[in-house]
C-alpha cells in the first residue's frame, strides 16, 4: 500500500498537469458583423473597431513557453458581406527597438518583428491559409502575415505544414509541400507606428478564401506575434514550443456567418513579334501573333476550376540561381500561378519521401520551354473528400541541330494527367490514392503510368 509521503508528490504532479492542460484549452472568439467597414490605413482609429470582440491573453511559445507575452497585444475581428477585417494593436514599451526587416513580399519573418494569422477554413485541423505582415505596408496584395515594414506574407498550409517551414526548401515546390509560400492571394494590409508601438490592419476578401459553404460556421484560427529583439514568439491559442503556428489541430476557433462568394476571373493576353531580314535580297516581314489566357472559376465555395489556353508564363517570377554539385537534379519551386492553388493536394505520403507528381516537369524539357496548348485543373473538397485532378496537353518541340543541319525533336506531343483523392480523419490521420499518366499523343506505345495508395495514422501529438 502506497504511503502518504509517496502519494502526495504524485497528486501534486497530477494536479499541476491538469492545471496546465486546462489553461491551454483552445480559445474561442467570433467575427462581429458590421454594416460599414473600417478604412484600411493602419491607424485603427475607426469607431467600428469597438464592435469587435477583444482578443488578448497571448502566451509565449518561445523563449518561455506558457508565460504571458512580454508586450501588450490585442486583436479584433470584423466582417461584412465582402471580407474579413482584422485589427492588431501591437503595443511596445520601447518602440525604437522595433525591427522592421526587409520590404519585399514574402520576405522571411525570422529577422523582424511580425504579426501572423492562420485560418483553418474547413475546420479539418489539417490545412489552412496563412497571412502575415511586418510593421509599414500600404499595398494591395493565405498563414497571412506582415512586419513593421508592412510587407505582405501569405501562403497555403497542408498537412499542418509537415515537410517544411520557411526558406527555400522542398515545401515551396507547389506539388509536394506542407507550406506553399509561392501562392499569392488578393488581400490588403496597412501598418503604422507611433510612440506606443505598431499597428496592423487587414482586409481579406471572402473570395480569396475557400470554405465549405456559406452560412453559420466555425473556422480554426490562431494568431502569432514575433518580437525580434527578445527572440520571442507568442500565440493566441497555446502551442508547445516543438510546434509552429501551422499546427492547426491546436488552434482556437472563430464563429462567423460566411457569405457565398464564388470567384470568376479571366486573364487574357496577346503576344506578338515580327521579323525581317534586311540582309536578304528581297526582305519580307514575318509575324507570329499568339493569343491565349487563363481563367479561374469557383464551381462551388470549396471547389475551384482553373483553365488555361496557349499558356504564357512570361510574367512568372524567375528562379533563384543555384549551383548543383551533386549527381541529383535540383528541384526548383513551382511559381506558375496555374499550378499553385491547393498544390499540396497532390502530395503523396510523407513529404521528401515520395514524388509521384512534380508540376515543374510539365512545359519544360532540358531547360527549354515546351508550348502548353490547353489545360484544366480542379481542386478542392467535395463533402469531406479532398479532390485534385489535372489534365494538360503540350505541343511538340523541335530545335535546330547545327551539327546535322536539321531540326531534332526534343519533346513529342504529350498529355499529362493526375487524379488524387484522399480523406482526412481525426488526429491527423488520412487515407488516399493517386493516379499519374503521361501519354505521347503521336505514338500511343509511348506512355508512363503510375499509381499509389498512401495512409497516415496519427498517434498522440508527436507522431504523424
């Protein structure tokens, strides 16, 4: 029989553990409805902000896990029929020590003060949109974040960010990452600073977000504040230090009435070039006009159809230069807009361990661009089932060989297809399958077919 002397320490440990668990219960808030939205100028002096529920009680994740944030932090959330409005009061007793950081979009948040948020709009505790900023942005632009310099930082999170965090890792490749930083949504943020600290004001249109349906619903939500000089990271919904804000299974919740906002956008282009050889005896003009475009259609509130015809990627951001000193190929991040939304839906198995589909292999061969004739891409959720399907037809590619003085075929006409479905369950568990194909439409005997099944069983908080 256990003695009283041995029983008391055990009871003390159990009581302390229970107290800590109770103290870390996920917080709850709501988005207050308003008829007249605030002006997005970063000043937060609109009277309408008083209608929002006060969100405070931030606790540190680093360096002193579970202790209150060192600087007063307050947030309020409003909504109307068009957008969500988030106001953040980031007070600071020493505003001269605020670190502004870089001023380019999606710059790293590790070297500056910052404010970030993540929306788990499906409330599946797996995926989310991330928005962030730093202290001084006044430009239009899913975590969403900013810094005192006012940058726009956004991305899509899949599988709670497993497979990568920030930086230039594999997670940014689009098709196989936990966090797709190259996704850029349409939203607006403004920041200001004064003698009491700095402030951030966001407007995030519902058309930028994806969620199940309109009406009363619950979203997962978490906020994070970074104070660079203290190496401090504080969150609204408590997180153990081994997890980041991407851990949406531990996020708080927000009640709101979301409208039905289906998107339809069309982006056409006209590209022309002319050539005349003035050294010829009878020079003649030759012209090669090109017409095409992209379209994004919201089939339902949670299902998006992307279409492309005669695709042109002239305006896509260039890749960073990298030197490969290994025998293995380099994987550059996918930056072409057509492939970015819900790109994590094509992930199979654990990130970094399998790569059945990599979108950068479409439209590029041996460093040369292969013309894309047309393509369609459907991604989103149908009920609780995540669906991702893609089909693209490319043209053939010939290049002149000066040795043989003739055109050589670099790539035939190919049709690329991908179908991916999976179901997510509680505690980060999932079960899914994928089918990938490449068919030479000029020679039917030339094809590649791949398929796979994958699953994951979540056990506790550490294992996935």
